[in-house]
C-alpha cells in the first residue's frame, strides 16, 4: 500500500508544470527545472522520493487515527437481558448507561432536517446516539427533480456519519436500525436491526437520559382501497428511483406495437393531491417529457397526458390565492389537466376511480403511473409513543402534542421535533 501511495504521489509531483525558482517563472517536467540559463538544473530524484514518502506516511497515519476514532466511537457498551417472545427466551442486548458516566445520554431518532439541525447545534456536553434506518441525510425538496432525472439521487444525499464524527469528537454514535417501541417509564428505546445480517439477535435496547423523536411522518391514504398496492409515494430516494424507472418503462412499453388508445392509456400520468409535492412533481414531469423524452420518443409526445386530482376548489390551497391562480394558468398552458373538487374512491392496477363532487358521478381514468401525495400521518413509533403516554394527554390523531419547549406532553425527558 505504501508503494502504491508513493507511486501516486510521485506522479502527482511530476504533473506540476510551473514553479517559482529564484524569483523567476520556470517550467518543471520530469524532475528537471528549465531556467533561463543555458544549462538545465537537475533535481535529485531521491529528494522527491523522501518528500513523497513523508507525505504518504503522514496521510496513512492520519487515516489510521481517524478510523481508530470512528471504531472506538461506535463501540458501545451493552449488557444482555433475558426476554421472552412467543414462549422463547432470548438474550436482548441493552446499551446501558454507565454508573460512573460524566455526560448524560441523548438518543435521537431519525436523520431528517430536525435531527440534523440538533446534531449541529449540540455541544460536546452530552453522549449522543443517533438511531435511524437511513444512514444519510436527504434534501427532500429536490426529490421531484431526482424522480424525473433532473438530478442524480447522490446529489441530494449526504452521509450522516459526517456530522456524527465532526470535530474529532468521541461523543457521537450512529446505529442503523429502526425504533420499534419506546418505554417512557423505564427510559428505554427498543430497536430492530434492518439489515437482516444479524447473527443471533436482531432486537436490542438503548437506555437514555433524554430522548428526541424526529422520525417524521408517512403518506396518508385515508383508507382508500388499492393505494398501497398500485400507487407510488414520493418520500424517499427509493421512491424517486422507482418513479423514474416507471416513467421510462411507460414510454418503452408504449413504443411497442399496439393501438393508439393503448398507448394513450399507458402514457397517462395521474397525480393525486394538489399540494406542493404533487404540483412540483407534475411540473418536473412535464419538463422532463417536453425537453428530454421528446428527443427520444417524438412520435409519442402527442399521446402523453398529465392529470392532477384535487379534492378542494383550487390547488395549493394552503398558499396565497395569487400563487394558486398563477399555477393553474401555467398548467393550463402546458396542457396539464387539473380536476378540482374530485375525490379518489379506489385505485386499481391500471386505472383510478374518481368521484366528481359537483355531479356526484364516479369516473374511471386509466394511468401508467399514479403518484399519491395527499398529506401525512403518524408513523408507527409515533403512534406507539402517544398510546404509552395516554390518549387522554395525547389527543391529536395526526401529530405529537408538545409544549413551548418542544417537550412531549405527559413526559419529562422526551422531546419531539420536525
């Protein structure tokens, strides 16, 4: 490895073209300075070999120290407790609190905007354990761009360990797992490994002094039949990649021999929900089709249709009315159909049943791809926490109730953000 690093550094040095030598601009190539004098000045090769060797050893030592710090940082102490599941006795690892610890422990659930902001603002006065099934931070506002190919998924993600290991601190640890339940009485979070590579125990627990819940939310379906099976969400990178593949599959399939009506059905894209996510995706999809796919499938563009289904009178109804009006006019010019005062009754494999509130008539519209973006609701861990604290205290069915300091009502050491 040292020879490889050394060779690379020697090549790097040989690529240098210009240097300042005796106050004059000189050309440097193949370990030789060519100055204004008649005779070239030869540089001893061994000198640069010593310099490159020192540089390589410094880099290797720095990398070793950094990896040693990371390994030590993630090496958490734990004890084994016996638990009974389905009549079987299992040993459950518990990341316990050290009796002689000098710093209190904060367990943060989630790697979203709120959790990242808290990690960046925390001082080194605490031991911090970050738990999330997603080991990266996602810049979610650009998901529609990633779904249509405007941006690559890697450009809107960043490793969460970069923030956990900042400032050479040993106080931060990250565990790639999902929180299955919270025990507020005993200050314990029960977690589950999501990789499937665990040899014996996929469940473990973490004790905490303070718990911060920043797990976000999930898309709500309002109990509509067929949404989980046939519609697509836009909340994660995996969703964006799935949508991008689905769009291209629709065009490739429509390019095969079939009737014009079958092509129109496959090239029908339906967006359910007139909020920011649905509207931005519809606009990005229209740009992707008219600017990029038009070059590849010019004979199919006239068969493409994009529809937005909104249950209210206007799209973007939570924004200023001028914004809604402008967007509706822009979509009309771009031939994006907006169906207001409409509610989805059922999503089938290749079609969607929509109730027109004005006429009370149910219409069926075919689609090749359906995006569902109608709002958010609690994730399972959030619902479990509210139930454990008492439904008489946590009365909101869609969110966690907190006080003015973001402390969860009914608890003394649990906070909810995001």
